[in-house]
C-alpha cells in the first residue's frame, strides 16, 4: 500500500515515546508498504538525522515548525483564534503546502496521521485518514493546568475547552481512529459514540529486550526511575519518589540506593547527588546507558499519577527483566495484572510496603519479572503491532 504518514516530530533519535513508536513502526511497515513521510522539526540541527530515516521510506519531507513554543506570535495566535495553543505551536505552513502538492501529484491509499494536532495540515481530500491518538491530549493538558497556581489556571481554562473541541472534531473527520490503549479507546468511544476506534498499542524497544532472564540478586537493592523530564508527569513522579517515598524507606532499609535517570533530569529536578541518590542525565542517542540502567537496577519504582498514553518506561522494565511497582495510572492501557506482572501502589505508604514486600520475597520477585518478560515478548513486540496496523490500513482501503 502507498501510505502518506504525518508526524509532529522527527522520528529519530528514539528519545520520546512518539519517536520510539514511529521509528519502530517504520522499520516493520517498509517491507510491504511504500511510505512517504512528512515530519515536522524544530531546528536545523535535527536535519542530520535524515539519513537514519531514509532506509524506511520512499521519500522523507522535513518541514519547519516553531522552534520554541512560548513565542509571542504563538501565544497571540492562540489567544485571538479558535485554535488551541497545542495546534498553533505545531503548525507548519511548509508542511501544509508540501502535503497539498503531494496529494495533487500522487495517489495514496491512506493518510496516516500520528496525533490529532497534525491534522490541520490536511485540507479536504477523498483519501481516507487513519488518525492515531498517542494520548488523549486535553486530559494531559488539564492535568498540567491543575498543577499551576490557582490564579493562573483560569487563563488556560479556555484553551482547554478549545483543545477538547478540536480533538473531538478531528476524530470525527478521520475515517478511522486508533488508540494506543483500551482506556483511551473507551474515552474516545464515550465522547463520540459514532466512532469505533481500533487499538494500535505501543511496544517495547527491541534494544531493551534481553535474550534471557539472568539471575538478579536483591541484596543491596538499587531502585530506578527513568523518564523524559520534559514531561510534567515524569517530573512529578520523580519528585514524589525522592521526597515522599525514599526518605521514609531509608529509615527502614538503610542500604537501599536510588537512581533517577533521563533527559533533562538534573535541570528539572534540581537535586544534587548524594551517597544514596544519583541523578543521571541521559542523552537520547545513548541507548547503551539506558539499557545499563535497567539491567543493573533491582527494582523499577514509578509513582505516576498524571494521565497520558501507555508507558514505554514500564514496557522497557518488563523487557529488561526488572520488576515494577507503580500506580494504577502507571499501568493504564497495559494488559498487566497486579501481583502477576507488576505490584500496584497508590500512596507513599503503599509504595514503601510493596518495596519491602518484594525485596524480602525472592520467589515473588522472580515470578513477577518472569511473567512480565513473557507478556512483553508475546504481546508488545513491534512486529505484531505493525501487523495490526496493516490490518487497519486494509480495512480502510476496502471500505
């Protein structure tokens, strides 16, 4: 099939969830499909990654969008228009013109749009559109606004209303809507009953999947949290772990160490290293350092309370054989069960209890990591996910 794919980011390096997702899909889609990719970029430095994408696509078009979101022009365009800030900051006139010209010259079977806020670039066309929502954006931004001081929140309230309106509008405009999780699918179906979304889940990065589960000792335990700290949910989770969980845990387990790693970690967390806590900035290109962090840790602890998509960090932990303790929100959208694939905790005291419990119970520790590893290999591999996506393409083509 001839696919025209649009992404609001360059799918390389695999630094964010969206980039990881698109890059892996491209790898498996290329064998049976001809893909033309339009990808937005923020600065010219990103152009150096173009050679990494060319092997997977017939053509790649890089289109400039605003480099910095909080530019006066973006703010004013958002305030004095019906478009929410998320759409304004991700709009590229170059992308709209490129898309228009491609549609005029070529015939595509499907337009694949990753995220609703890439949709305004698509003018009226008879080519069916598959819109894949990586998360329900208005929920994520509502969570962000709720974290702001009360006197600022009302300034953003109208933008949230616009965001929800246009997100639903573009769901209706698409021929078929895809969600990455069952919970997101239900949300879309509840808000727009006429829409029957399909699930195209996220998968585990292949570089994270260990060949086999080697024995892992639990003495002198090291707790780990990894995240992209440009995202509020990850910053919240790390601070909760450092400030509300770890100090109390230390009084009970003095030998336990904590590592928090990821992009922009030091700047966002503003915490200095100590004998027991280590903060590591990880370059998005350094996949070896990421894998080392997972494989050398004893336990992945993720007190995630903010909404948004499925958690690639959870899948990475499962892939590397690292047992997980997280919240109900942290596993939202994943087909995992408490006390089978993960342990669930929803408060600081529950996290402390579960950490003590699993680190004092080696059979449970080994069972959790074995079950999670088996599940991720069976269900969350990109080859199978790409096959599900191809089924969605065929469904659109035959309609």
